[in-house]
C-alpha cells in the first residue's frame, strides 16, 4: 500500500509539472503574437501618416530701444576723517651693506656713421689774377682778434683794365677799387660794430654814333673819363633780451670830377614787444639826402636838392605750431626841403 501511494503521488507531481510547462508555452506563444501584432500595426500606421515637416521663417526688423538708466538724484555726504589727523613722525635709518657684483657687461662696438669730407673753411684768403687787355684782379680778406670778444677785419678789392679794344676811337680803360675795414665788439647783453670804407670807379664813355662823321680835332677835344668816389662810415648795435632790438646807422658821401656831390644819412632803429606767444615788431626809418649838380642841361645854374624821409613799419607776428602769420604795414612821410613840399604814403 505504501508503494502504490507513492506511485500515485509521483503521477500527481508529473501532472502538475506538465500543466505548468503547458502554461509557460502558452504564455510564450501569446507574448510572441502580441509583439508581431504591434510591429505590424506600427508599420501600417506609418504608411498611413500624411503629415509633412515644413519650415516657416518669420522676419521682423530689429528696433532696439534704450531703457532709462537709473540716475542718482542725490550726492552722498562723505566726511573726510583724515583731514584732522596730524602728520606722524617717522624715524628711520639707512644701513648700507656693500654687495659684491658679479655682473660683467659685455663690450660692444658703437655703430659708425659714414661721414663725408669736411669742408675746409679759411679765416683769411687772397685771390689774384691777370687777364686779357692788361686786366689785373685782386680780392682779399684778413681779420684778427678773439672771436669771443672782438674782431677786426679788412676787405680789399680791385679790378681794372688798360683797354685796347679794336676799332674803339676813345679811351676804353676802366678801374674799380674798394677798401673796407670794420671792428666788432661782443659783450654779454649787447654787441656793436663800426665800419668805414672808400671806393673809386673810373670809366670812359666811348660810345659814338656811327651815323655821324667826327673830325680828329673834335675827337681829341672829348674827355670821356669820369671818376666817381664814395666815402662811407657806419655802425650797428644789437641788444639781447630787450624791447629795443638795436639800430643801424650809415653816412655816405658821393662825388665825381664834375663837382657833383651828394651826402646821405640813414638810421634804422628796431623795437620788439612780445605779447604772450605773439610779437609786435616796429622798424623806424630816418633817411636824409642832400646834394647838388654843378649845372643843369638847359642853364648854367647849379641844381640843389634835399629830401627827408620818415618811415614806420609795424609788424604783428602770430606763431602757431605749423603756422606763422605776419600782418604789417608801411607808413612814410616825405619832405622836399628844397621846394617845401610834403607827401604821405
């Protein structure tokens, strides 16, 4: 009985196992069918979808606006708490300790610049020559003194010719000689100079008309030689850092062998007034001339003349970085002392 009961129990157990396997197989088959059905439905649904993707572009002009900034309407009242504090005395001392330096600079070579030949200047010179028609020439300058304090110099100039030009009836020789000396003195705030000289010119008026026949007696009676002499002297002074810039003065006497004589006095003082970055310059003129001719062409009376010229030339100068403007004018007063006439310009 015990054995039979065991066989029945075994059969029941086998039956339960088989039922359980059958249920699992059904569940597996059912899940597979559901998956296949879902895939098929998804494919069918995708084929029936008629929606399309489109891109819509919206354009609008950009008009930015500026928002009102927050403005502080009141200023804070800040008290300076340090203005009433006194200075604090600081005591210190310097303790120097020598430190050996191991730095050794390398020796470099300066870049050389190619220089041209230096022009040689001569303080004194003499130039002389001799040419055709017996023409000697001399030009010389010599000066002495200390360039820092004073200087004395002399100029010599001569040019002449004995003439001898072919087919010239009258004399054709000429000469021109001149000597000029000067002395300069240099001081700290001013400098001055004086000079004097004399010049003589000789020439012959040998031009005769070819349309007129002259006799030998008439030609021999002609004296074509004329000699002009000029004697002059003058000076100038220059001031530094002064509204009176300086002045020049000169007196000249001119005469010839026909009793013609003329004397002239010329004075030119100069002033300068700086105003900020601008300058006002003013130059004055005093020109006096007086002379006489021995006789006029239409009568035997002497011709005398005298003139006084007074002038003023103001000039306003504006100076900027890259610009300079000069505004000026000239005013003149002329007086004919011989005939008592005046005029303005």
